[in-house]
C-alpha cells in the first residue's frame, strides 16, 4: 500500500454569496404545494462526474461543493434542530467546479470526502469525519500521491467485499482508474487503468452506481464528445471479482483488467453515436428489481452543440436489451468551448420513473422558453418510458438553474438539488444558495419562487 502524506488544514473565510437551491415538494402535481424553503449551503457548485455530491445521514443533509473562492467544502443542515454548519475541506484554493468533493457514509458510521484539483497535480486528497451528536469532526487532510495528474473522485463501499472502499478517478493515461482501500480509508492501494480508449487525450467518461453490497455498474462513453465524432454510450457491471456485459456475459476478472484494461466496446452498447449524434453520460441508477436505468444526452447537430437532447434508457431483462429513446429537448450548450455542456439530467433514485432536467427551451418541443434562461423541470413516465409528462419548477428571468441532483433515501415526493446563478465556464461562476422545502406555501410566478428565500 502507498504511504500518504498529511497536510495541515488551513482556515478559510466562508464567502456569503447566495448559491444553488434544492426544492423538496410534498405534492408532485401541484407546484403551489405546502413546503418549506430551508437554507442548506452557501456558495458552491459541482461537476456531474464526482459522486455522491450530496448524501442524507439520518436527519442531516450533507452537501459537497466547490465555492467561489476555490475551496472544496461540506455543508451540513440538521432537519430536526435546524442547525447548519459549513466545513472548508481543502487546504488549497483552486476555482474549478471539477474539484468538488465526493462523499460517502462508511459502514462504520464515519464520513469520507475525496477531492482533487482538475488535472493540476499528481495527487488527490481525502478527509474522514467522526460523527458526534449529529455533527461531524473532520480529521486532518491526507494526500495520496499518484503516478499522473488526478481528476475526479467517485466513492463506493461494498459490504459483501469486507467493506472494501473503491475510488474511481481519472489518473493514469487520462483514463478511468480504479483503486481501493481495505482499512476504512486509512490507506489506499495503487491505482490502475479500468477502461482504456485511444491515447492519453482520449478518455472515456463514466458514471457509477452500486447496490452497496456486491455490485457496481458503469455507464460510459468512447471519449469526450468534443473529440469523438461518434461517441457511443455503453454499460457494464462488476460483481464478485469479475466484469460483465449487461446480459451477464463475463468480460474479464479484476486481476485481468489490472494487466490489460477494458476497452469501451467490451461493454453492452446502449446508444450508437452514428444514429442521432455523439452522446455523453449523465446518470445511472437501479429500478426496484435491480435493473440499471441510465440517462445521457445526444447532440443532434454533432460538434456544434446548439441542439442537445436528453435520453433515457432502461434494461429490459425479458428481451435482454436496452430500451432507450429521446425524452426531452435540452436546448443549447452552456457556453462556447464546451459545446456539449447541457443543463443536466438526473434520475430520482427513489422513483426511477422520475427525472429532473435543466434546459433553456420547452422540453416537449425544443422551442425557446419565455425567459431565455435554464429552468428546472420534473419529468415523469407512467408507461415505462413510452411517454413523459413535464412540469416546470423554476421561472427565473435573471439567473440560470443548472445540474440538478437527487440524493438517495430522501423520503419525499420530490427532492431535488441544483445550483442557481451565473455560470460562464467551469472556472468562472457565481451561484446562489441551496434550500430545502417541505411545509411552507411557496408561490410560483414568472419571477420564480417568491417566498421563503
């Protein structure tokens, strides 16, 4: 196992920019439902390739983000006591939303946060927190020195593997890497390449899901849609030391992957980028039977990114095939130079027939909306992805609402987190406050949510 270095934690002042918000509505059909707006965290943003970004631990809502000063941080709101605390995690400042921490509640009751600077250093960072009377005491920051520059962290623990903790990141060859810890994140084994695509500039993008016991699923592409004229979307899963296609055909063992990484085409093809434009992955969850559910985009105008679409796919175990289709128009890219940055799509893990999207158009028609801003919509299917009903949740005229995310175990009819404000690039953004709603009357009009903020 690799030795690690420990850095002392620097103290940063928390900047009071008002940032993103979450809305948890008790009624699905009526936007004038009784609920309460509650501040969760000030000043933060995230990319969608670090997970989990937010978790629920008993009565605590815990959110990881990168604030406008470039500090990776955690904010905790206690829904019972109404207390809230902010914890700066990183000993450094680097304003890049790729640097937000991934969070995991360990089976021993501790919290784990892992984070890295975006392709800047040959190392990534982690901190562990002990829980004391519903709050958390964060231990000193630790550093894992890597053989190449590191980006992203995705954390999973499997109880069926003696509580092994996995961290999926991008390190060697700019490809997805895998490494793990067998001692509750006290130390880590060396990383190795999981999926290899092309040279050191062609890298698959991956979303991960797990059952917490013995299975990890991967949703991934050939590469970045800017660089891949045909960017397919694939799926495979890991279980019992082996990797499998969706239909349970063994591909390789973990030991074999360590010697010779997986290729993108080893997995099951979900979406062919030759058909309706290059794809990019966004979310992956399971239905109640344990079948994978995936969301991703396609770019109908290929490299331009002015006509992005949201797609939804579910594995049909009877037909042994993926059923996927477009479910909504996503609108235009967020900004030039990242032509395939959509507003975002996320699956509700407690009800996979529900998704939340961000778009600057009518999701049904693709026509421009009245505000010209990115708004959050809830989508729901009652017929296994054949048709979708859409309800608009935000109506802001001066800010954008981006990258919705739904935490596991939320126990609400609707519980969605997103950030709101100005987003000019992944290094240039100012956002508003996260909030959580439950019981208060909130009025919606063309100015957006009016009360409770």
